[in-house]
C-alpha cells in the first residue's frame, strides 16, 4: 500500500503561499541515516528569512524513492533571495562538506538532487 503524505497548514499560512520549491533528493542507502540527521538537527537558517512560510522534509515510503524537501514561500522573489543569501550557505554547510569529502575520496556523491519550482494556482 502506498503511503500518502498530508501537509496541514493553517488557513492563514495557506493564504500567504504564492510559490513552492520542491527538491527531490536521491540518497545512497548507506547515507540515509546521516541525511536524516542533517535535517533533524538543521540550523533553521531558512526560518529567519522574509517571505519564508514553511518547509517539510518527506521520507519516502520506499527506500529507493527520493526524499522530498518542500518549501513554501510568499513569492518567487523571496525564494530567490534565500538561494543567494548567507543563510542558504549556513543551512547547507554540512551537506556541502559531505559532498566535498566524497569527491576528494573519489567516491560517488552520497546524494543527488533535482529541483522544481511552482507558482500556486489555488489553495
């Protein structure tokens, strides 16, 4: 049976969402515990930014499927400002270090991501 993820946001939060970013992250099996640790102990740097509404990290029901990181924003400009901010670097510092270590050791990256963005049509 396939799991269905439900994300509940307050009606006030839903009114503020105009833009959504979804990062599909394929994680090597041996790296999954570390990946989950990175998010469970995250810096919360994104939370400080203007225009940020919420974020969910979704664990796949099947281990071979990607994790999803879904962030909601008031608008696309707020999202773009985050990607160019010091908070972006702070929030990704440990994962970037893990990727650099794998590369230095001649290993395949422990995770790979594919990013998509969306404007909100309706809530």
